[in-house]
C-alpha cells in the first residue's frame, strides 16, 4: 500500500478486509458475497464521512497526495487530439507549465496547466510543477494564439508556487506573472480555470485570471503555503494546521469569499481514489462553463472579467 | 510562496529610534548622520547616497507641486474579512494599531495633483502601514485611482513600497494582484500612460503585479526589488546569492527597469517622460 494518510486508516483497514475476503472467495473457501457487499457499503459510507469532515490541514494533505491525478492524467482522461506546443520564444521550454490545443469532445480549446510528475524522476524533470518565467511567458503566448484561433482557454492549476530561484529572478519571475495578470484581463476569448490540487499563490494566479474559476472539492488555493505562513506569523512551522485554518484555503471558504465560481465534486475517498470519476466531473463542469461563455462577445467577456476581479476583496469604506 | 518571508524591518528600526533621536545610522555605509541633515537631504545619506524610506506624504511633498494634491478614497480601510488570528493575536487589532501609529487608513495614499503643472493621478504606498502589504483596501484604492485616470484620461503614477501580499487577508490579498492589474490593463485601451516607480522594497505580490507592468518602470538606487525572498531562494537552491541580488541595479541589468533615478531627480524625470505624451 502507498503512503496512506492518517485519517484514511479506517478506510484502508476496511479495504484490506474486503481484499482478503475477495481472495478467500476466489480460492473457493466459501461464499462471502453478501459479506463483501456489506463491507463495501460500509467502506463507502466511512469514506464519505471522513471526506466530508476534513479539516483544512487534512485537505492540504489530500491536495498534495502522491496518487492525486496530475495534468497528464487529465489530458488522457478528459481531452483528445492534444497537440503540445513548446517554448516561450524568448528563452526556453518550461516543462513545469505546459500547453497546447486539445479537444473536449467536439469543443476545441487551448489547454495550459502546471505539470507535476508522478515520481521523483518525472518531478525533477518537471521541477515539481514550479514554473519559471519562461513557463508563464509560454502560457501567455499560447493564450494569445488561442485568441487568434478563436478558441477558449482552459487552465489547469496545480502548483506549490512559482519557482523561487536565482535564474527565475534573473529572468523576471515577477514581471512574467505580472504580465500574465495584465494581459489575461484583456483576452478576447473565454477563459475557464480549475484548481485541481495546490493553488500556490502568484504561481497559480499567473494562469488563473479567468471568467470562471472552478476548484476541485479537496484542492486548496492560498496566498502562501500553511508552512510558510506558520513560520512567519507563528515563527514555527509546526503551527501549519492553525495557519491552514486561519488562511481559509479550502474550496468551501473560497466559494463563500467570492473567489471561485463552483466547486467540482470529488468521489468519496478523494480524487486519488478514482481518477476517472474525477476527470468526468471536471469535464462536465468545463463544458458547462464554456457553453455559457462562448456566446459572449469579446467586449462583454472583457467587461465581465474586469467587473469580476474589481469586486474581489473586502474592506470598509 | 516566497515573498512573505521578507520580514518587516520595523523591530530593529524601533530599537534604533529608541537608541537616538538626534543621530541615525546609515543602513548602507554605517555612518552616523545628524538626523536633521538626513531629513534635509530627502532621507538620502549625505555620505554614500543610500536612499532611506519615505512615508507617503513625504513622497507626495517632494513629487507634486505644492498645494496641488487632492486626496481620494481616503476612507478605505481594512475590515479583517477572514477574522484572522495568528500567534500574536487578531489581525483586526494589528490593523487598528497600524492606523493609530501611521494616521493612515491603508498602505497606499491615492489622489490627484500636478508635476510641474502636468496633471497626474498618484498612488503612493507607505511601508509603515503593515509593511506596505497589499490588502483588499490597498487593491481597491489602486484600482479606483486607475479608474479615475481612465475616466479622465490622466497619466497614472504608482510609487511602490511593499513586502508583498497581506497574509492576514489570505486569498483575498492574492486576488488584489489580479484586481490591480485589471485596473492598469484598461489604461492601454485609452492610451493613458502608467508609470511605475519602484522604491525600497518592492517585492512579492506587488512586484508580481502592477509594479512591474508600467509603460515605464523606474526605481530608486539600491531599492530591493524581486519576487521571492532571499532566504527562501537560498534554501531552495542551497547556495549563497550574489551581494547585489535583487537590487534595482541587478533588475536594471536584467532588463526589467527603464531607469534608476536618484530621489532628488525623480520629479524632473517623471515630468520629462510625461512631456513626451501627446494626449
């Protein structure tokens, strides 16, 4: 069994029991059918209970789960005819932030998204999904291409943050993100973004200025990681759970703060327990939002987007 | 991540303050300077030229023609939308302390005024107010000032001084990056100039939003400008960073600034650039 999460233990134990019974049944040691069914039902219920009551810090663990689907899973489960387009035409090709044409059923789109790996080698190659300026510049190039081809943009957000490194600073990490925020406000085509795992601060927002912003139920989206916040405001990273609580980073909190438009449900047991079901839910949510946005004129889209982000924030006048 | 690790220098500043009212110590050359000489020299070290921080009204005083500043949106203030409590207590109290200490309502002062007779809209950040952090109120004022510039077709200048996003407002603080950028993005549509002046420090969420996308980006000498904090980067790449890393000079060298201008020449430079603008 892969690294299980502490709070998943009751479910894992049930699953093991079911597995055992199934093996015994297969070896003809008796009829366990009704028994297995009952256990499976119980297991589903337990999963539902556990996942409905996750704390913000537990949600962070789910959002970072090593088995959670990554962009490449979604590309094969949701899209077809993906044509990856490489390079920012300035410096290089960032494997942590990728993109290209893709089809959602018959709907043609430009897909951009953070690309985490599924193992160490892959993660090293993809810099753990932490993009550098060339990644953000490539994404902007592709979004402008989408404008020219008149196809909507679909953005998949899953990053712990933009890469904090010497080379990234030299090449203008701040400018690259800032440019995207500014230019995305002016895109003449619909943009739908979904936070699928970690929405890590400016690195997430750099491809997140969208007409509809969706979020998987167990994804998190935050201005800073709970660990980072704890080590600054509590001067001790062991207060991460409290920081996660205070920062209001779960999909539910973000919906009530008006930052996201819809929560996309995950199967009981989290996205990692059933990639296909998660992908299906994302696909229908994307299609629903695209259908609503595609008829709007470029002027209307830009106006709506401006108004949407103008209203973000709460203050006293 | 990243930019929040840049801690406010307030505590050590306080100690120095307590240490002496008459003398100050230059943070660059360590020379002891007669405080009045320093202030008369627009808070620039007379020995080495180090640029100290100015508060928002000092900045307005040396930038706009005397008596022309008309403040706008001054009642906007923080409201603690998350009811955020950290190890030191509630954000609402922290914000109230900042208001009492600075006599400001937010980390930016906005309004209109004139530079050698040319009309401008200005947003001037004040580092004393929660490290100049980008709260919802800050974002609102920067956006409203941009909207005023848009509506009246008046050039917009923002002086940044900020450690970045305001963690105590969580995701809403992050959204101010998109909000402020949406505001300045619209200026292109009407050919309204936007000049960004980056002063010490301009980091994190402020550098990664409106401060970096000026039609012209100008910095003060030696200003700290960058995305991620030095300590975070050193921990990530496990190596020491060059001494000049993330200084205005470093950022100019890499192509993200148009110019570095000494404080005493800033007003003239802004006026000269705007004099090229054909409305």
